[in-house]
């Protein structure tokens, strides 16, 4: 068995023991991190935009995001 498969099994067993609240906290943290990374990328891509304009772009991107 490769390391990825083994790590995935361990990860799933950890998730099974977590409460819904713990899982939601993790998801919220990942979402917040994604927003911070995208905001930084937008500021680099559009240095001329104000913070409010960056916030509007960020809101639109996450509003229309697809998986």
C-alpha cells in the first residue's frame, strides 16, 4: 500500500471521530484561508485597485465559485 492511501485511511478515521462542530470549524478555517490567499493574489494582480474594489472582486469570485 502506498503512503497516500495509508495517510488517507488515517485521515478518514480521524474525521469519523470528530464532531460536526469540529468539522465545521475546519471547513470555516479552510474557507478563511482561501479568501486570504485569493485576496493577496488579487492585490498583486491589480495593485491599482483600492481595498474596497479588491473586496468587491473577492466577493464576486467567491459568490460565483464552482467546485
